[in-house]
C-alpha cells in the first residue's frame, strides 16, 4: 500500500521553536563514537513508567533518558525528579542529567536530540503517539495493548514498516524462560501436532458509581481524554492523584477492552509464538462476557473466548482455567506456571541445532536498545504485536455483538458482516486521534 505520510501541522510548527540541542543525537555520532548514547524521551509518567519502563531503560549504559512528558503536572515534575535522581546516584554527578519536561509530547517529538521514545500512556493514546513518533524519525517502545482498535493498529504497523522504525511492544512474558522453552518444545513437535491452546486471563472487577469531580488544576483532562468521547472527570475513573495505584481507566471500555487486552495480549502473544501464528489471525471467533450492571466500570469480568485458526488449532481464553497457558497435542501436553508436561521427559528434551530456536532475551528494554543499534528486528515488533492485540480486540467485538464472527486475517475484515466491520475503528473526537494525522 503506497502512502505519502506527513507530520501533523502541530509537530512541524513546533520544530523551529527550540534552540539548537545541547546533546548530539546518536545517529549523528555513529555507533563507535565515544559519547554515543541512545537518547530517549519518556512519554507518560504513571504507574508502569515509574515501576518498569524508566528503570528498564535507565539501567542500560547504552541509553540516557533526557526528556519526559505527561499531562498531569504533578506526575511530570515527579518523573523528572526520579530521572535526575537516578542518574545522580548512578554517576555521582548531580548535573549529569537535567531532564527536559514537556506537557505536550509533540514538543518532545520535535527535538532533534531525541532518538527514541518510550510510550507508557493509557491505551487510547498509544497509537497516535507511536505513529507521530515514527513519522518524526524516532524508534518506539510502547506498552501493551498495542492499540485501541484494529484499524489504528494496522496503520501503525504499516507506517513503522515504511519508516524502518525499530518497534518493541512490551509483552514481556516472552522474556520468561519457561514460556520460550514451552514454545520451542511445541514448535518442534514434542507433544505431537498441536490442536488446542487454553489461556487463563482474568477479567476486571466491578466498581461503585462515581460522581463528577472538579478537574485538578495541574491536569489537562480534555487532552487526556484524547480521541475518546467527552465525559465528566472522576478520579476513580482516571488515575490516583496521590501515588501510583492501579488506574481506573483500565476498567472502562471507553479507554480499552479490559482484561482481555490489558493482560490478555501478554498471553495471546506467547501462544502465537507456539502456534506459529504471529503474522496471521483466527478465521472465526466466538466470545461471551459477563458485564457489570451498575457502577463506572463497564468491561467484562468473567468471559470465554473460542478462536479457530486456519492451521486447525483452537485457542480458548477464560478466567476459569487453571495455570497460565496449556498446549495440547496429539502426543501430550505442556503447561506454563506451573511448568509441567504429560510426560516429564518432554521438559528435558534438548532442542537441537537444526531445530527451531526462538529469540532469547531477558529484557524487553535491553533487546529494544540493542536493536536500535543493530537495526535488527525486536522480540515483539509492530506487526507481531498488532496481530496479538487484534485477537483481544476481535474477542471484544464478539462479546459486544454476542455472536460468532468470521474473520479474514489477510484482509483484516469480517466476512460479509458490515455491523462487525464497523467496530474495527471508533469515532474520534477532533482534533485527537489517528484520523487527524494527514495521510
């Protein structure tokens, strides 16, 4: 598909507003330059950023986090403080990093001294920022789930491929050794022909009704809503104003699909590794979910999904299964956590040199940074992540329509089903959303 892609007017207009950068980008210095570092901007400074993404990047000597952005002023200043303090303690130099702060991520993307960005925002902002980052020439690390809709996930995967963007989507369960080993054993036929995969994915708990509250003065709530419909502010439905507790937006369909995408993409991604379906999808999907009847949270609690693939493998997902993932073949089975098999000898089987070996790494952040330097494919690149997220979003669509759906994974369309195809995207509130990136 041929596309002429242009940066948003806002990005272009801000590019000239900055003085010459004080840090030379690593792309100019060259791989072997003495001061070569991958200069990273952190976008989103909430729970997952401070607990996972910032530590995961900052501990790597090949990178420096030099800028950060958030729509919550309190989190922005706290995030900068964490960055500066970390480097001060690591180097013994109080002025080693003076991280630049931006309440508008587009200003961060416009900086020439930033090579790459980490996106740790709520789900509904992932793809707009990721696409704009790729268009601005930045490599991208993004939290899961990949996208809010299948349409915007496809757009990002296409743009990342065209731009040569090094993308890592953080489904870090691929870094767990038992998952990789189980996938290698399955791919190499140790349980015979794989026919069934069962995944335990928990749903979300219901909550009370929530009243309208005044928006905190330090929080740009309208922009936080982004492309989603305008709705009243309540702290319970957004994120805590104090601390980094689990945010309420994760339980609201306006901002995501709930557990099936939040947790589900981790395990769907691993299962696809074993099923050899990383670059395709199911041909049919049938899902039912139990939705809350009251309260602000409206994504399913318990659910059951059945997805059938062209290679005759059936994938089941539910909160009712034991263990995390179970692979069943014609000659045995393997489960993960607990890591067990129908015959213990299966787990002790050695993968030979001429057999399928899967990429081994213990760090999503480290693998991404390595691939920025080598320009190799990451553990979970854009296309693979889009496909695993799509399974979660297809499940969500089937739950919404309460019926079985037939999917064409090549065309990424439902077969003869205009009602279902209408749910591959969502209306977007102007000026926010991927629809308003000129293509």
